[in-house]
């Protein structure tokens, strides 16, 4: 009977313990240890799930490259799944140490107006910025590594969710080559049908504008292509109805089929010698 009493007490304590997603907190930011040996962590939320403590981050958030916990230095390499779910974040500074932004990391951050993705990031998960209804400007810093992006929409198999769904993107600086699904069921590219997108700047880290990259961006008025670009892919600017002029830099060796198909206002194309 005495042993049963002790077991019951232990179970009661276990049931009343609050399960948390984080291992520690420094400077108001919560972290989850990814690798104890290599001393790496991910930014996360406080509670057991994103919707249990949603909205806990507010204002301007500056994530450090390293944090000290229990006398050890940990490197911040990831922004975890749902880390900033429904938070009132006005500005976020992401360090170059971060390599991965996971699924739904900034889901429904409705006050976030702009974001810069450092060139250390190699992958961004599905729905990472879905529901960021104030997000008008995105900058992918120039860099050499390929950046893998989540899909634009769900497909018939339920794969993913819109990376920038419900985001009123107007200005995009694209400084790196991208990897993404080009299937119709996935919405062609993460920028498919972004009808409010007006300005696209292709930076010095881009060698190829991919297939279907800006298909259906019906409000696109200006595209600046850097001299690092060699190839413009199939249907890259299909249906960009407001685009009236474009300059193709002399570095471009190939413009693939349908790259400017149905650009109904395109009046001027400049191709240097």
C-alpha cells in the first residue's frame, strides 16, 4: 500500500507538470536545444504547443547568433516550427547563423511589415509567413548557396501550405538561386499569383530565374535583372500584365520558352550587344 501511495504521488506530480517546448530562456527569447554535443539551438515558443502561448513575442525582436546557457555557448541555427505563431512582431532581425526557418515559423504575424532573410539560411518551410497580412517587402540577401523554399499552396496530397499566402507582397529583392516545386498542384512557385507584387530586384547571387518564378504576378511593373543571370526559365514571367519594359543583361545566354508569354503591355525589350 505504501508503494502504491508513492506511485500515485509521482503520477500526480507528472500530470500537473507543465510541458514546455523550450529548454531555456535568455533575454526574453525561448530556445530549444537541437544538439547538445555541437551546442546548437532553435528559437521556439514557451508552451507545449504554439497555440498554448501564442502571441508571446511583441515589438522588435533581435535574435543573437549565440546565447550562453549553464556556462556553455550555444549557436542559434534555426527558427523552430511555429516559433512566432500569431505574435505582434513589428520587426525581426535574423542572424546569419540561422540556416533553417521551419514550418509556420511566422504564421499569422499580422503586424510584420518587412523581413530580411540572411544568406546563411538554406531552407524555409511551408507556411512560414502565411497570414502575415502586413508583409509588403521581403529581401533575400545576395549569396552563393541555393535557397529551398516551401510551396505556394496545398496540392492534392496535402503537401505543404502557402509560404506567402495572404501576404500583400509589393517589393521583392531576390539575391540567390531558388529551389522550389514547379508543379501546378503546388502553385508553381512561392510567388505564384502575387498580384500586388510591383517591383522585383534580381540580385548578384542569382544565376537563373527559375521556371514559373513569377507566373501570374499581374501587378508586376518593374524587374531589374543583374548581370549574374545566365538563364531565364520557362514561363518565368507568364501573365505579368503590367510589365511594359525589360532589359536583358548581356550575361544572359538563354531565354526559355514562354518566359514573357501573355505580358500584354510589354512594349520595350532591350538586349545589349
